[in-house]
C-alpha cells in the first residue's frame, strides 16, 4: 500500500470533493479486503491514545469506537460499542469524531483488540454508513468469495500437477534401508495414497493413470494441517514433486514413478470445487 | 469521644481487611498464589489446542514475561506465530505476533537474559518452523512490548526440539540451545548451540561421546549457574526398537560457560572414562507418538536444574517405564559434588507413577521446585512441589485437576512435550496447559480467566454471550518459595 498515494488521495478528497478520502480505486478494494483480517466501521474517539494496556502508545495510534463489524476471524471478540486501538497509516487525515470503515490486520490481542490500518474509507457526506467497496453487503460477500479464489489460484499456480481422482489404495511407506531415517516427535510417518487419475486439470498426462501421493500419517503438530487420505476418497489433488520424504520415487506396477506430496492445508479439495478450479485454471 | 473514634478506627480497619480478603478470594485465589489463564479476553472465541507452554522472565525486571504455546496467529494463516507478553508480573497478558515463524511454531522455547541491558528484552528464542522441512530459527527481540518481529540471527535445518537457556554476563548475553542435531556425524546428535555474543554467532558442540542407536533422544536440556557453570542433560540412546529406547541419562558439565578448548567435557564417567556422567544406565524409556498416557504421547520428558548460588548442587529428572504396570514414571536424582556422583536411588517423594512434563528449578535459598502433570482417575493433575531438604519433606500444591478425556486431541502433543518452571526472587513461576473448563473445583488454588467465562454455569463464551467449546489453554502460575 502506497502511503503517499493515500495522503494525496486524502487531500484531494477533502479539498476538492468535500467528502472524505477514498484510499484506492474501488476495483482495488477487493485486494484490500483480501489483505484485511478485520474490517469494521467506527468513530474515532481519541487520537494519540490506546484502548488497553500492552499496546505501545504513539502519535499513530487512535482509539476507535466500533459502530459495526464487517469482517473478523471467529476467534476474535469484537462487537458494536467496543473500543479498538488502530495504528493509523496517516494520523493527520483523522480528527476526533471522524467516521470511517477501517480495513485492518490484527496486531495485539489483550483485554481489547489492537489493529494496524491497511486502508480506510471515510463516511460519505450523505451520512451513509461506509461499507467496503462502497457498495452493499452482496458486493462485500462477492469480494470475499473472490478472496478464496485468489488463494486457490495461488495454490494451483504453485502445484506441479492438479488432478481429479480417486484413492484406490493407502499404505504405510517403509523407507528403503539406504534412506536416512530419524526418530523425532515430528516424524511424519509417511503413508502413500495411490490415486487413480480421472482427469488432469494441470500438467501432462499421467502414464498408467496412477500417481503416488506421499502424505504424513502422524497427527503431530508439525503435520496437523496436512491432508490425510483414505481409500475411495475422491476429489481434487494439488500435487508437488516430493521434496520432503528424501526418496522422491516409488515403484508402481514394476515401474519407477515420481512421487508427489500434497502437504498444504487446502491442497486437497472436494469434487464440488471442480468447476471452480477449471475456471481458475483457464485464467 | 475517644471510644467512638476507636470504634470507627476498628470498624474501618475491619472493613478494609474484609474488602482486601474478598478481593483476594475472587475466583478462590489462594493468598500469594496466582494462576492465570493466558488467553486474552479479545480472543474469547478461540478453541485451539494451545499446548506445550514455555516461559521466560526478565530477571532484572521480572514484571516482564513472555510465554508461548502452540497458539496459531489468530488472524492470518500467513502472519507470524504469536507469543504472550505480560508487563505486570503475570496478572494480565496480551498476544503479540512477533516470532519469525509463519502461523504457528512446532516447537518454541525462549529466555530473557539481562546482559545487554534491554529492560523489556532481550528475548532469545529457538523456534521450529514446520513445512515440507523443519527449520530452526535462533532469534532475538530487544523489546517485547514493541510488537516488532524478532530478528533472526541464525537458521539451520534438520534439528529437533530446541531448548533455550541464557545468562547475562558483562554486557552481553550467553545463549545455550540444546538441540537434537541430525547433522552431527556418527549418530552423536545430542548438541548444544552456544553463543557468547548475544546470538550474533553460534557454535555447535556435540556432547555425545558414546555409540548410539543412530541418534540420541530429542530432549537436550541445559542449566546455567551464575558462576558460568553449565550442565546439560540428555538421553543417550543405546538401543531403539521403535517403541522403547534403551537410554542412558547423561549429564555433561562445562565450568567456563562453554568457552574453553574442550567444552562440556569436565565430567567423565568412571565406567569408561568418557566425557558425560551416566546418571542412570540403560533406562527403558517408552516411545510413543500416539496417545499413550491418557491422550498424551510419551518418550522424552527430561529436566535439569542447578542451584544458582551453589553450582555444586544439581538435580536431574526424567521418566521411564518404571514398575510393572506403569506407563511412564518420573524420577529425580541429585548431585552435590558438581555431577561427579549422584544419588543411587530416586530422591524421596520423586518416584511418581503415570506422570510426565517434569520441570525442575532451584530458588536462591536452595529450595528445589518440581512441576509435573499426573494422570490420575481419568484426570490430569498438575502439581508443584517444593522442598528444602532434597524432597525428604515436601510441600505439594495442586494447581489444576481437570478431565483428561475432554477435549478430544486435535494433534499431539495434547498438553505438551514439556512445561516449564523458573525461580525468580522469592517466587517459583511456571506455565502448564490444561482443559479450560471454568470450574473452580478444577483449580484448588483459585484461578483468573482473562477470556470470557461464566464460572456459575461452567461455560466459556465468545464475549457476546455465545457458548464456546472447551479446549486446551496455557496457564501461568506463581507460588511463593518455601522459606
């Protein structure tokens, strides 16, 4: 986010239009929502202050009373009437009593919430409650869906293969004696899933229509977010060449084949996501 | 008139006493003992398994503390993993995302020595980041209240379970990180990373000298005395069959803070004249990466503590198979001659069945403290024990007594592969993890919750009145040192 552009936009907005600044073009606000973990409308009640101890007070911090919460993680307690500490990008753009929608990321969590401003949108001159993208809730929800698409797009881009398939076999992988094995609480306990490929969404055709996917069977903290597979499971698999187990090949039907992993949260998707993935891969 | 004045004086004194007493008894908090749930009020909706706690105290400014657990970044999967920070001696805590690891660490320990004279630092942390590979970062913060992300000073891979201790000496910090370093040759994996310049540079020293089963156990635990004596305890694995490690409990010592020509070789065992005193030979230690002791895994609980004012006295505690029928049994031994000889049998009151997460500490007056968690009648019972006479007589306080079957584990470790105890002035301070049901009968010494909790209905809420499921939370405690 470009601070000087914010500042300039603020000056132009206030001096020429008589309304408050729009931090970015509406089209870019989807990106702003994506960046933001907490979005709320609020009223600045005190500048150069904090709302709870444990937050470093500075000229950039302000206490903002929450008028409505538009986006937050479920774990975070935040509701209308709460006081939030906001570290502002440009405090000179704000006065006590200013009303705005704040696009923020979490900062410090204590008896209250402290956030860092990524952008803001002042309340319009007509007195409307500011909302993300300057639009209604449907637009906001649409923007949130786009965020999911963007994250999924990133995953698809980083994968070597994306296939639709069915798990035909799951077995424990016993590393060859030549492989270096270490005993650790974080030992992944590698398992292999043989996936019968029904269609390839990204990557070349698969010889023999089967791929071997190595995955951690262990429920250790190191692997808690990695997908675990079961026989007959169907879905989309975002696969990367195995760089984790130390032995990146396996024998399937007497043939040596490349082994893949699928370690990230969200690298395994349900069949219902096939149209969405196909659409994203066309982009 | 005088009688009337005296009456009012007595009345007001009594009223003041009752007010203070009433305040102290809020949530049943016992006098001088503090137990605090670390989850902040603004995260009342969280249901994470916040297990494996650790604690660092700024010893010259002990109001400042940092605690950690497997707590994920609460607002971003790509943001930094957080720690808990207190600036009021543990009464309140905030969560601040300052570690160099993305989202959540898969091991974290830390210490706050005072050599560099940063009143809100220096926090030195060893963190493991878990992705396709596991990476150790050794990092520093000069001001834990600033919310700035810690500065990574050293990074390397293929190591396990970093355990950080530190000591401030002559305007600098000496840092000792016990690690199980799979990069070491010949299976001599028990290692100490030593920095004598505040973490700017590290040297790695293998402290294993005997033949191993390909590697040592994960736990490598340093302990430091003010006179530069450094002890390190580790499990020298001699055989391993997948479920049992036949292990020596070994202690090494260095008298110059690890800075001499042959570091950590001051102690030699009389049996083979090799460096490293074998406290217990060929203990049978169960190894299970699945729920074994209740919902907890077992295999590597180990602790060592040195008397800060008399470095000749050192205690070591560990767990093994114990007697027939036991799952995991704790033991504590003591040396009073700088680790040359050790008690032949467990100290009194320290053979504890079906228990784990032993943490030892010694206070300035020589009182030894022992924190542990015992599975008893389907409940996890957290004890802190103190003794002035090597456990011949003990004061045993139960900090928590909570259901062991709920919540269902989200991953392992359930409570942690370790908890932690420190001696600070006239207090023992520590951290443990437990089921967070807001039920006063679960916390015999009383408890304070920061997160929204209704003790009358024994339910958690999200701050807006909506119920929140029970989970594992980290708890801070302090107890006065037995005089």
